C-alpha cells in the first residue's frame, strides 16, 4: 500500500506519512498540491542526511514562484523522520522504488524535475532505470549534485568502499556494540558534512550535518555501504531524455568532479556546472548555484512572480560553467 496519511499542516506545507509496499513509512513534505502548479520539483537527499538539507532551495522556490511550482521533499527509509527498515532493503534499487511510490501516492503528474544530492542523485538515476511501467511519471528535468553513476570505489574517499572493512561492518552491525561500530563508521558519515574552513556557509553546513547524523542509526549508515560499492548506472545514461544540469564541487572528497564530468558526458545534452571552492554539501555551500540550476531546468519564466525581486539564498561562490 502507498496510501498517504496527513500528519500535520503548517507554514504553507503539509506533512504526510506515506506507507511503502513493504510497510515502511516515509515522511513526506508537500508544498503545494495546488491545481495552479505548472511544475513539480521533488528533492531527494543523500546518505546520513535528511530532507532538511533542502531548506534553502525550497524557501527560494516558494518565494519565487508561489503557487506556480509544487515542491515535494521526503526522508529516505532509515533517515530523518521516516521509519527504519531491514538492512536487506538498503539498496539504491529499493530507494528508486520508494521514489516511484511517493510520486504515485502524492498524485504527481505533469512536468516534474528531480533534484538529487549524492545518494539522492543515484536514487534519481535508479528511478530512470526502472521499467517504464514502474515509473508513474517521466521527469522533464534532472538536477544532479555531487553524485555519480558508479565507480565509487575507484575514486576519492569512495575507495574505502572497496576494502574488506565495508563487508565486515555490514556483517557485524547487528551484534557489535553501538559505540564500536560508530567509531568505525563515524569518519565516513562525518565527511558527508565536511566544509572548507572559512566558508561563509560553514555554520549552516555543520548544523544540517549534525542534526541529520543524530537521527541516523548505525544500521542505516552501514547498511547502504555495499549498495554504494556495487552501484552502476553507466549503461543507462544515454537513454535519459530529461533536461539535465550536473553540479560538482572542486573540494569534494566523496564524489570528485570526475564523476560529474562522466555524467555530463554520458547524458545527452547535459550541462556541467563546476564550483571550484565547494565541497560535498552543495545545497548549503553553493545554495545560489543550486537554485539557479533548478530554475534553468524547470524553465518557468521569472515573470510569474514579478513582485519578488531577490532570491532568499546567500550569494554562492564564483562558478565555472562547462557545457557538455
């Protein structure tokens, strides 16, 4: 069953609990569900994070476009306010199925843009790899941030995934003391929230990472590691028809920019935007750049909200755009 159940409503949005077909309940936040909306933007977060990481992009979209754009975000299974699940379900393919079921339960139709960060970008690519009959809607737009199509264990800190430690952690998580496993997995999760010293967004990045990590169990942090190690969507890139912008950070130790170059080269017509000084947490470190990428992809005229002159996002770093 994928029946949504309203749990709260405030601040122009409603919080919904959506039950997956295996009984796991996902926390979904819906800004809109208005017949006036001409486009829907769905945000998909990364490992050891939550939908809270998209706050600045969501605020900017709502302020800029109002009723013209519906915005949906949600927490992956085992993350944020969503329910825990068996470690055997912590696979990218399962997350792609979850995304499909969220779109169905929320009655999403019309033009849709998927915005995915890190593991969320991999989830979006996994969704596009599902059989056509299992995809409730075909995305018109795709924004991929600090993510990859595969080869994670060949590059950057992802090389750790190829060591025996990944398999060992997965095998002992159910019986090892919590503190011991956290000591082993902590450095990996902490890296997801690392920022450059002196960056303007350091405090925001630290707060988002700390809040998300506090809500992630050891089983979740460890459970996804084999899935990331084995992930490979390279064969499907050439079939993607969505208008795509790929954004990378030059100081990202988790997903070096070569992953983004591969994505942009493999997806027909994709644009690659590189932010030399940003790390892995692009939604915070390059918030304005990410927002601009989303606006380019959805292609809605800014005149829809002529009363809004500025975007509620701090200026981002200087960027280098590379059309691929």
